[in-house]
C-alpha cells in the first residue's frame, strides 16, 4: 500500500520541476487511484475481524481480494474469497465484485454473481451505489451477507432460497457440505 502512496507524492512533487511542454499523461494519477490510497488505509484500519484483504500487486489498489470467514450462522467455519475490481470511473460507479468460492447461498450464485444492493449502480429504493460510499461499505456489506443481510425473500439463487424454505436443516447440511468441499 505504501508503494502507491509514495508514488503519488513523488508524482505531485515532480510537477513543478518538469519542463513546459513535457507530456503530462505519463505522470497523471487518476482520481480513482487518489481515492483508493485514502480508502485502502481506512479500510485496513477498520476491517471486520472476520475479513482479510489482500493485494496481489501493491501498486494496483484497484484490484484486490477479500476473504470472509464468518464466525456465526450457517456459514461459520467457511472461508469465502471475493475478487474486487474498482473501475476507472470509481467513485461514480461501484466496484465489480465476484465470489471466487463456490457457495450455496440465496444471494450469491454458484458461479459467483452477488446480489447486494449497494453494488447496484442504479437502485429504485435508494440503497444502491452512491459517490459517498467507500470500499469500507463494500467490505462490510459482503461480510453482512453471511449474517444480517442474508436475504431469503429476494434471492438471486432461487434454488437455495426455496431449499431453505422447504427444509432448514437440509439447507444447513448442504451449506456445510459446500464449505467442506470448497471453502476451507
């Protein structure tokens, strides 16, 4: 993380020393990257105890992974990996998030699509993405999908929601089976 922050400071400090007419494009840092420098520092200081963020390339804060290890509920004892890509138009558009771990969940499909209102660019109810939201909101929202935001009434994975409605104990067993095979 410090790598990009120091790069930003170096680039800002070098602006006055450049000859006029020198190309600005090689030294420009995007608004997204400036925001991410601050947001990642805040995120790391405020991660839920059940989450761990990892940055494969510390110079690319716009691409990272999040591991969520719920400590209660149906998904307790599992470790679920999410891939988060922050587009260049951030913070006007939400990050793109995909679950990399196969899971039996009403709000996450088996191929990784996620139903979380704050990840929607446009939302009728006003709970979708807004420029005032941050990566911290995204991480806390993903973490909450395993507890208080677990929603069986408005599912993305209809089969999982109907399974829960039919037989909660069998649903729990299937979730544990998925954890055993995919989320360790």
